[in-house]
């Protein structure tokens, strides 16, 4: 049975609960494609991006097992804006193409709709043109900070630096077609995902795959 061509772009700031929301959508039957997962696969040993990364940056950013040395690359891009642009010019087209391929495949196999998880969807600009709706997982910035401190053990100052590189809460909310408030407990988020899932099933039914 063919599915629809309905793709939801799911985003949110660090610590907002994107992964939990995506998991709930998946449990309800949506196809979930996470661009972070795709990026990790592309930069794993033998990954499709590794030859180009080695050519652009040399062995200094390659781990012993042939994967991307993330810590070394992070240090490089933080200290060199041009390096960040070079890395993105390699990774972003590959991530975009592979994630689209996975969405198309899952929809063709009968998934009712796809959830494309893009942490920097609002910042990228281009993903907005590739999704039917944008869903933002939202919570107070103080909640984000507390969650990341508890989860990753990062210092408050480091989390604030990361947040400063992301879109503001107001910018994400302005881009949202749908908002999932996640200031409360996980059962509240699950209930809101279930409500949106019902809505997306109706909308997806109006967007059947053709051909």
C-alpha cells in the first residue's frame, strides 16, 4: 500500500525533548528519520563523507578507527569559521539527500507520514521548503539548561554557548506550524504527540503519493 508524501519537520533547541517526541511519533506508526543519525552514519568508519573530510582537513580530524574525531573537529570549527563552512559544504548535501531518500522510501512502503528530525531546521532555512509542516518541541530555556546539565553533565556556561549558536526560542516558535510544549512530564509530551498524530493522519490522507 502506498503512503502519503506528508513530511513533518520536527525541531527544537538542545534539551527540549526532540528525541522523546520523535520516539513517540515512531511508536504511533510514523516513519522517523533523524538527520543526526544520518550524520553519524556518514562520518562512521567507511562512511560516505569520510573521504571528502580527510581530503579537506587531513588526518588530524580522523580517529584511529577511521571515523570522524568529533572532539578534534569541534575544536577546529570553533576556532576557524572557514573550517565550519567547509565541513557543512561536505556534510549538508549528503545529509539532505540521504534523509530525503529515507523519507521517500518509508512513505512508499506505506508509512502514513514521515517525521524528519532536524535539530537546526529553523537555522538552515532550506529544510522549510522540504516539509509539509514544522513541529517545534518547546520549553522554557531554564528547563533546557536543567535537562542538559542532568543528562550530559555540561556546565551551565557551556550549555549557554551552545544555545547561543541555535535559533532563539522566539524564532523557533515563529517558524512553527505546530507546537509541542514540553515543560511538564513525559506523559504530557506523549499526550500532545498523540493529539498531533491524529491531526497528521488526517492531513496526510489528503496528500497521497502519486506515481
